[in-house]
C-alpha cells in the first residue's frame, strides 16, 4: 500500500528546466529539517509523479540524486526510504534558508512565554537502560488488571456508537458521572450528585481546567505544599499565577503559614505527595476556615487513597466543607492503569458552568469509548473487586519494603509513617541526590524528595514506589542498595 504523502511541494511549471532541481532540493530540505523522518517509506516514483504533476523520469532522477547523496536508501522489493543514519546528522544541519529543526526563527522565541521555553530543562532525566529495579513513584501494577473484562466492555462501547442519540456531553457521559458519584460516596464518603461531577481526561487536565478558570491570566497567588506534585504546579505557573510554597510536617501543610493573599490552596491531605503524611483533622478545619475568611478555594488532590492499609481514614476536605470552597480531584490512573486517561472534578455548583465551558474549549469531550467502558466497569462492581484485590497485593509489597528499609538501612534511612498509596518516602542522612546517582550505578532507580520541592530542597529524602514491583524485585532491589552502605 502506498504511504500517504501530503508534503507541500512548490514546483515550477513543466518545461521550465527547473523542475528536477526544485523537486530534489525540497525533498532534501524536508529530510534535513525532520519533516521526513529517518526510516519513512517514500511514495513510489509513479505515485510521486502522479501526485505532483511531474514526469516519472523526473521523479526517478530526484530519487537517484538523493540516493547518491546518502539521504535515502533502497530496499529491494520494498521501496525507497529516508536513510536511518540521518537521525543525528539532520539535527545540526539544514539547507540554506531553512531553519534547523528545534531552532526558532530570529525573534520567534520572544513570542513564547518564558515558562514554556524553560520546560525542557525541568524534565526528569531519562532512566538509563542499566537500571533493573525501578522503584518508580505513582505507577500501579498494570499486569494484574483484568484486561479481558475491560476489552469486553470496550467492545460493547464500540457497538453503542451506532446509536445516533449517544451522549456527547462535555461534562461527561451521564452514566459515568452517576457511577463516579456512587463510587466516591462509598470509597471516600464524598457527598455529591452526578451533576456535580465533571469528567476529565486525567487528573492533569483537571488541574489545567481549574487553573484556567480559577487563576486565569491574573497574578493569582496559589499556595502549594512544599514538596508537592510538579505537574500540578506547572499548570498554575503556565497561566501566570504566583506560587507560595508552604512547608509540611507530620500533620500536613502548615496552615498557619498561609499568606492571607492566597486565593487558591492546593493540597494532598489524605496522603501528602510525596512525603506520605495525612493532614490532621485540626489542620483540615483550620484550612477550611482560612478559605472561608479569605474568600479562597481549596483544590483537594485525592490521587491514590483507594489503597489504605492501616488506620482510620479521615474525612475528605470536600466532605466537611460547608461553604462550597473545595474542588475534589480524583483519577483512575492508580486504581486501574495510567493509559485510561480519565479523572474527574467534584466541583461546587457555582463553578461548574465555567469548568464545563473550559473543558469544551480544551478537547470537547473525554474519550467516549473509555468513558462508556469505565461506567460499566464501576457499575458492575469490577472496579471495587479490583481495588480489593490490589489493596491486598500492595499491602504485602509495602510491608516487604518497609521491613527491608528498617532492618537493613536503619542507620541512615528513616521511613516516614504512611498508611496509604503506592510509595513510601524515607528521610536520609546525607545528600539524597548523591545516593540516587550511586543507586543507578548498582542498577536501582529511586527518586529524591528534593525533585518535588520548590526552590532549594527543604528535606533530604528518598521516594520508593512499589506499585509496579513484585515482592521478589523489591527484595532484590534492596539487596543491590545494600552495596552502598
């Protein structure tokens, strides 16, 4: 089958004796600046000639020139391909008059907000292939998910597309909003109605919509925990908000250090990210009182609290809020698998209309097939069964990890008490970043708490995710870490 080839070529009229030169130069430029990527199969000379109104001899001659220069290769019986060896070569070379890939034209960077220009530098470094045991934070065990059930429900959702009356409400599929309202009522005692729920394409979109609606382009002061979840902070920075980092301790955010000018407060009260502590009831009440007195709102990120192992769960902030100031954000990426890309906001009635409008402007609706399948997955009890099963599995992994840390690393690692989630953090004596680098040398991937801090790290600690690691891998990974002592 011929590849789709819609590269715009601007060729002189036939008979001008400049067609071959123009065709060759424009194809070469497209290869060098990355529009035609290494390994891409090019159309046959017959198809190229037909599409762009040139003779086949001209198309053959252009390909021959590219072949002689090393820009393309020919595979017998398969066709002509962009040369693989250009993947590095093209990055630093471009034809005259053509900007190199990744390099904006003069002055273009002035039109780009400085926040986005600096994003590349903030990305976490890639994990080396030599790392065998990755204690990655926030990843669930996707291998244990009941994909056969999900496949059956997805197929059912596909068949429903033939119904012309199928709902395409930007607020979310009504059946899913009803299922979510019942789910959070049972699992987290969050009191809400289906009409209070906005379905989002993951928790990150939920933060983005809240930033657009609540912060807008104003210089809004947003209080965040320090340390906290960087992608959540990023969306507020992107809309021009100012961040006020607030320290946390064993009882959660230090509410008494909140500046009175703060109009948005972002917290993870049930399982502080990444340290793991739970906000005390006293602090929760103080935070809600702060919001009431200062006309502020609270964004409650309840990202992984389906998995609680010990202790009595404290009420969600949304549950005890009496002044419609809390936005409750949830996600299914931890309880199911990240690629489901579905989350939700339980919002006060006064903000729903604006949030729905922002959602519609962002992507119209979240993926319909996944919405339909998730509604059935929850309603038929599959999600509850899966959570119960995984809670038992994660509890054993958590215990294995904590026992190993306390037994073999007690002199320089001190696990922070935590009763929920898919990771455990530990305070460390010494430079946490240096330990992360040394761990890589023995094939173990761990994270440093400092990477989640605003400014200079306020605490030296390590983060051990155990969701995606088997018990055997946890034990073997800790064995490797013992070499660092």
